C-alpha cells in the first residue's frame, strides 16, 4: 500500500486513446518528472492538463494528464491518469517511463483492492466492478451496476443490524438484569425476530439463482440416442448450420457448444454425442462426456424419435433425466408415429424439417425459468459462489437458533450462533476479512482496474 502503482487501464491494442493510471503518494511527482508543460505538483485537484511526456529531451507523446488528489478518488489516494495516443508502442513506452521514475507495475485488480482496503467501497461493490467490466448483456450490466451502487451492501447491512440489535439486547439482559428499561429477550421474542432474519436470508438465496442466470446464463444440453436429431435441433434453434448433421448414427463425437438469447438471457446450448454402447474408442469418449453433461447441465432436453418405438436405452434415459430439470422433445413428428409414451410424461412434439415445435420448446424454457418475469429494476442479487456460500452459512446458524429455541436452550447459549451469522455477513461485505482471501479475489480482475 506504500508503493505507487501504475498500469495501462485501457485494453492494449490499436485505438484512438489509451490511459495509463497511477495511484499512490508519488503519483503526481512521478508524472511531473516526465511532463514538460507545467508543474503538476502545483495544479489544482481534479484538473486536466495539456502537455508532452518527455524522456530526457525527447518528446514521447502529446497528452492530457488528469490530476486527482486524495481523498476524493477511486482509491482514496492521489491518482494521475495520462491520456495518450492509443497503440501499443506509445502506451508501453509511457508505462516504462513511469516505472523507471519510481512506480511499480500494478497487479490485476490492485486499484480496486486499494479502493476496498481504504474503505471507499465494500467487497460486494468491488466484485461488482469486475462484473461490470465483464458484462456482455444489458441485464448483466444492470445487475453489476446495482451491486456497485451499494444496494446489495445495504440490504446485507440491514440484516446485520437486526442481528446486532438482538446480540446487544441479550448482552444487556445478562449484564444488567436489574435494568428495567431493557427489552427482556424471551424465547418467544427471539423466535419472532430470528424468524424475520431467516426470511430475509431466504429471500436473498432464492433471488440468487436469478442472479446466476443473468450472469452465466442457463446450460441446456441436448441428450439422446444417436440419430434422433439432436444436432438438427441445435441448428434449428440457432438458425445456422453449426453442427454436422448426417443420417449416420454417431455423427456427433464431441461436445458442441453455442449460445442463443431468450428474453435477454444467454442460453448455452450443448449438443452431445448420441448415447449408445459402442466399441469405437473415439465415440466412446464422446458418449462418456454426454453422460457427464447430464449431471452438470442446468436443463436437459431429452430427444426421442417419434418414428421409432422406444428402445431400452431411451427408457433408461427417460428414467435418468427424471431426477434432473428436463424437457422431453419428441422429434421427427413429420414421420409416422411409432413411439408409445407414458401419458404422465410431459412432452413437446415437433420436427426440424418443417421447424415445428421449436417455438414451443423456447417458450417452455422461458416458462420454466420465469425469464419473462425477471425484473431488472430491482436486481439486488447475490452473484457469485462466494456470496451465496456465506449467506447459506448465515442461514444455517440462524436455523440452528430456531431449533435450539424449541429445545428450550437458555438464551445466552444461543448468542454464539447469532454471532456466527453476524460474522459471515461481515465477511460477505468485507467488514471482516482475511488478507490472503482478499488477495485471491482481486487477482481475478483485469490489469489496470
Ligand atoms: N424426417 C425427419 N428427419 C430428421 C428430423 N430431424 C433430423 N432428421 C434427420 O435425422 C438424421 C440424424 O440427425 P442428426 O441431427 O444428425 O441426429 P443426432 O441426434 O445429432 O445424431 P448423432 O450426432 O449421431 O447422435 C439426419 O438425417 C437428419 O436429417 C426431423 O424432424 N424429421
Ligand atoms: Mg449429432
């Protein structure tokens, strides 16, 4: 934190402008020593200054230099940004110069890490910065900006305050039993309050699955025997010839992935090798991969052939996917119906020759995931595994308290679980943290941010 750090903050390539950013005590002095127009140590804060970057006598580039003194900056340290002409040669030359003059090359995410460590943003907000940079869709962008404006942090802080209130009241009861103004924390009182906290946490978790969908999309796998038309369905959904289609069983050997968008949500389509017993080594590897995908995908579309009777393999697959979120698509309904299915199964029929049933298939996905109801105005969603795990942990502790209340366990013994929930939510927003963990978290950021 003592070093002055520097990095190229724009993406490195050909472009009109690039920005080299410095943060730290020496930021202004360092840039001043390679700037020829005026004394940057004397300029007002938050000003843009025209001049040339020089290396001894040689002019390197004509630039605009933003000088921002602490504390009203992103990192709460002095920040200088050099706007130079874009392109690899000029930008790297200027970066080399500031490093020669005393700056250290920043690690990925180090600017944001400093913003967090100096108390300018919470950990959730910091994570949103990287989400924002990585956003490719409008919904992802909105999710990230809602994290950045502190909305989610505030929701968590409010829940923490409720827990802290309870802890404080219990402590007062224990330490000052004679104090009459204090709220008497009874089992019933505690039960009511803890139940409310439980509901808050549950709501966060149920919203989290929506956050995940917005961020990473839904993994949808096409599974089935060879030749039933999985690749044809992939192509029809995408409206392009992405996968090879032939009438030879075992055409698809490897996983084929493609993206489509439904109601603004990314659908990661996965076409797989047809599942059957085979002695062909390459095909067998593909079949094994298909079986793994059944377990890892969010949604399985099991494809059956309308023109054939059910085989043992079909039956096994039908059984297997019942335990997963699934849709059964009976393909080739342009041909004579030979398949006989249990009426209880919920199926969609169609074919890829006349493009029949494919809109129904899309509609079904929209319904299953409520994609038409995702409300981006109020997106306070937990958006990664770290966040979800901590909220789950807090919920576990809170649920334990409710069980202990039923067992009539003395109030002062319940406090430990309240504290545990409080701590977990503290780690979530970064109020308490381990340095190593923070280091790891910020390493995922891009350079210069
Ligand atoms: N009549 C008819 N034929 C279809 C339909 N869909 C696919 N086919 C044909 O069925 C054959 C197999 O199609 P694919 O899409 O390659 O089948 P697959 O399930 O990907 O097969 P593997 O990759 O071997 O597992 C091809 O000859 C397609 O033209 C359909 O809806 N109706
Ligand atoms: Mg195929």
